């Protein structure tokens, strides 16, 4: 068993992860600027330290052992955390006073967090904003572990030690090319949308969940032509008239591409509710409080959120 004096080397873990990613000790050595024997030694030393094999070789090449697979998320966090510290130290050495770490839905970051930060720059000229663009339960883990100061999420589930403050909500809309035959319509129904080539976002996202609801209530399945994970990619493909898709209103507003039409759904869907996730044990800085106050003001001005409270 490891003792506190047997701390895991970030360098060894980085070598292991690079070998796994490239499926090659030689290529990992080239990427990391080391020799192949050095990479092999790092992996061997790490395996000896932990007491079991991490990599196994089969017909398909290198892969993680069962023990290595169970440790993979933690090993990745170790390397990512080290890289984040190095980046923050570099920023602080250049005169940064504070780095505010935020996880947010990408569209909310573009529509609200960016403008809020810009408005506060005269008061906090030496502060830096660090945004991680995610919208999943990973946000809760990051808040709880103090890896971020606060999160903006649409998937909050009551959890011990976490607080949720609603900020705004938005509904579903269809985005499609202005060249699409349906672009002149004032509203669209489920049957209109599901009869067309569809650009699909993953299950578990707001767009994916809405699509599942539309399919269930109409009895129709989407004609998926492309699957994407990034909002901007989906909107750009719709702009090119490859297909249409369903996104939240704030997401559509954050991607005002020329040649892209935004049309409401005739039959509504449950709105997406966005809010701030914080830890009840976290002590907010003056800069963080100023950003949150600015966000509250901006979202209240954009829509009435009284019904959320």
C-alpha cells in the first residue's frame, strides 16, 4: 500500500496516458520529447509502485488492465490538475491578481458570463476568468472538490453540500438554413421537424432530451443525418442546409450566424432552467460576488424569472 511518502509522479502518469492515447511507446516518446526507454521506465516504475500491471498487450495493441481502467479517471484528473496549476502559476507570475474558475453551459457563457466579465474589467483589471464549457453532473463534482468556484448548470439535482440559485430559463426552437423550404414558416410542429434530415445532439443533453420527448409524443423517429456534440458545429451544419436541429433559445441567440433561421415550436416543451451551483462551504471573493451580481442583473433584465423562485 502506498504511504504519503510514495506520492504518484505526474510525469510517470503523463507517460502512461500518452502511451495509451497513441497506442505506442515510440510515438509517446516523440510527443513528450523523451526517449522510448525513458517512457518504458516511467510505466514500469508506476506499475511497480502501485503493485499491479496497468497496460496489457493483445492483438489490437496496448490497452489498460482492469485495475488500470478503474484508476483511469483519477489518473487523468491528476495530470489535468497539475496542468491547471502550472497554467495558473504562469498567469499569476504575469501580474494576475485572481483567477475565477467557472464551469458553464457554453451558450450561457457566451451570452452572459462574457459580457458580465467585460463590464467588470474596469473594477478588476488584474483578474482572469477561466471557463470550462460543460453541462453535466461533472459540474457538481468540480464544485464539491473546489476545482471551480461556481457552475452554471441546467441539470441540477438536490445534493448535500450544494446550493442552486435559478437565474433564467429558455425554451426549444428549431434552427435551419434560410434556404430550407420550412424557413418561411412562423412555427413548426413535431411532424414537420421529424420529417426532415436531422442534426442530432447526444442523449442526456437538453436538445437530446427534447428530441426524445418529441418522438415519444408524435410516434415518429428523427431522420438523423449527422450526430454532433458541439453547439457551434450543429448550427454551422444547419446553416449549410445539411439538416435542421432543436436547440435552446439562448443557444440559438449565442450563434447568430448569417443564413440561419430560428423558428419556435408550435407545441411547447418543458423549458430548460439555468442556475448557479455553489458549495455551501465556499467563501466567495469580492470579484466572484461582483460577477454573480452582474449575472443576476443581466438575466433578470433578459426575462422574468420570478416563476423559478
